[in-house]
C-alpha cells in the first residue's frame, strides 16, 4: 500500500471514528440532557391528559347526577301536578256538596217559613172570619131580638124553671 492509499485510508477511518465519536457524544448528550427533558415533558403531558380525563369523568358523573336529579324533579313535578289535580277535584266536590247542602237547607228553611206564613195567614183569616161572623151575628141578633123576644125568652125560661122545680 502506498502512502497515498494509507493516508486515504487513515482519512476514511478518521472520518468513521470521528463519526462514531460524534454519534457517541450525541447519544451521551441525548441521554444526559435532552432525554430527561423530553421524558419530563412527556410525564407532564401524560399527567395533564390524566387530569383532563379525570376531570372529564367527574363532569360526566356530575352530568349524569344532574340528569337524574332533573328526571327526579320532573317525576316529582308530575306527582305534585297529579296530587294538585286530585286535591282540586276533591275540593271542588266538597264545595259542590257544601253548596248543595246549603241550598237544600235554605230550601227547607224557606219551606218551613212558607208553612209558618201559611199557618199565620190561616189563623189571621180564621180570626178575621170569626170577627166578621160575630159582627154579623150581633147585627142579626140585634135585628131579631127586641123587647118582644126578650119577654118571650124570659117567660119561656121562667116556665122551664118552674117546670123543673115542680117536677
């Protein structure tokens, strides 16, 4: 081998060794300074992702709980509406029953009052008729009865007394 070839080979091997050393230094620098930074960034990124997933799961759980509360509230509202409707119907029936009862009482009271008014009117009519009949009888008696009737009546009465006393 000639010198020029030797130098050429030394130059090639020098390039290879320097490349290997350069790669070794790069690997060492990568492992020593860059890899820890990349791994730390990856850990931080993984932690952020895990935190975001945990937060997402919490929000999903809260959303599910809220949906259940909304459904429960809707169900409760429906029950309250049903109860209110039932209660209103019951109150309506009670009010109608009370009004009917009050009307029947008022009607019965009016009937009794009418009977009392009729009885009072009958009594007034009877009293007025008796007054009129007595007045007419007095007028008729005054026309029929006179001194002759009195004498005959007294004679007959005395005769009956004498007859009773004799007999």
